[in-house]
C-alpha cells in the first residue's frame, strides 16, 4: 500500500522524522517503485492465526509511506497452514509465501525469508501474533535515528513464568555478559534490521536470536524498544525448557566467533608461545641440573611437565595456523544455503 507522508494517521515520530524518509525511501519523498520494507514471518503450524496475522500486519503498516512486502515462510507445517498460505498469497498482493520442503526450524525459516527479501529494511516477527504488528512502525522510527538493528523488548512478557520467563531471564543475563551487547530481551522475534546487515550473515542452530550480538561484533549500531507482547490465542508454542540449553550452546559458538574468528593466531599463537616458553625454561633448568650439577633428572616430575608444556605449545601453535586457514575458508567460501525452497507462491506486486 502506498500512502503519502502527509497522511493524518502517520505517527508523529514518523512524520517529523526526515531520517525515516532516508530509511524507507532513499529516493526522497516520492514513493519509489522498489520495495522499501520486507516483513519476514516464519510459520509452523499456525493455521488458526494466519488469517488474523496477515490482516493485523497489513493494518500495522497501513500508514507506512512506501512499498512493502510480507514474506511468510512456511517451515514444513502439517496442519493445513501451507494450503491456507497459498490461498492468502493469491488474494493479498503484498504477500509472498515461501514453502520449505520440511521443518527446518525457526532460524532457517527466517534465513529463507532474509534471502528472498527485497526491502532495504527488514522486520521480523512471530507468526502467532504474540508480537503486535502495531509496533512495527515505532521500530522503524527508531531505526531511522541511525541504528542498524532495533530489537523489541517484551517488557510485559505473556508466557509461562517457570518454564519460559525464568530460563529466559537467566539466558539474557549470560548472553549480555558474554557478548557485551546490552539488551534486555534477546529472544524477541520482533526486530528491525537494515537489509545489508543480514545480507551476508549465515544463520545456524538457534542463532537468529544472536543477530544483535553478531551484528554488534560486525560493528553495527544496536538498540532496543519496548514492545507489546500477547499470550498465544491459537495453536501452541513449539518450544519448552530444552531450548534454553540449545540457546546456551549457541552462545558458546557466538562467544567463540567473537574471540577467535578474525585473528585465531593471536589467541592460539600466544598461548602456544607461552607454553613453549615455559617448557623451554624448565628444560634449561633441568639441563643445568643434569650437566652442571651432575644430578640425575630421569625420575623428576618436572621433566614430564617440561615435555608436556613444550609439546602442548607446539600443538596450540599448529591449531592456530589451522584455525587461520579455516577462518579464511569460512569467510570466503560460504555460498551454501541451509534450506531448500520447494515452491514460491504469489508476490506479484502491482
Ligand atoms: N516456528 C517455525 N519453525 C519451527 C518452530 C517455530 O517457523 O520449527 C515459528 C512459529 O510458527 C512462530 C515462531 O517461529 O511463528 C515462534 O515460535 P513459537 O511461538 O512456538 O515460540 P515462542 O513464542 O513460544 O518462543
Ligand atoms: Mg510465540
């Protein structure tokens, strides 16, 4: 839908914000023929929510001054969501459905959406209407203040206290400490990104929630905005307590990437050198004891320690060199998608 910026319903934050025009419309205030905003929604067994979802998202961005698209990625649903999406895509011009061959998980579904998004700005949200589409425009307004990523913060989260809220609180605390990004809520799917930020990020596991951290590592400006959160009305959550552990495992990956990815040799090389150095000093001392003092050293534990330190040092050094090679392969050769699209439906924009 294309409406003018002078529309009376445009929130004042949007209307009086010249920077937003630059985000939403790089060609000035005239609506461009290109899509400015892509809304990416992963869908897994959400048949009862889908019709409301599309309607609510369209209402949420009704005042958006430029062209937008909604990309629903069906992540191998078995409850009829797929057929319903096909129908909806046929009847809604803004809607494109991407149907994956099987259930790959939320992160892969989001990655499929990112890959197919045409907008300069990408907004993600859940397909169960726990996120409120009315919060999309405030997020965009914040993005236009010069941020690369704006994350939603579910200040009043409507989920089970013991199995969801408490583990999430602990996880958020640890993630903040490890990654150095200060956000209250990493798990909120409602986020706005500049498209170039996600363009070359490959997502695995549960990594989509670490996008702020990964983006931050890449030097992006990241902030958060409080958003509404509703209890699930239809369908049920796909996750339980188990996810917290998977998230924590992914945290190890992220913290590893943060430390080692760019210069592994700095870390492994220094450790290796220190270990070789310590082994050598001990070796010299033992040599002095054997040659100058003429004492036997064959039964001394120190000899074993010296040898182990020296060998461990050499190993660490070699791991550093290998990591340097791997790091180059990692950065230069990743063109492998983590999903396969079965078909695309709709998306014919006027
Ligand atoms: N989802 C998905 N693939 C999955 C699991 C979930 O695409 O394997 C989608 C799901 O349809 C929803 C979003 O990811 O739109 C978040 O899932 P859910 O609401 O179950 O998570 P919660 O809000 O309970 O954390
Ligand atoms: Mg949900």
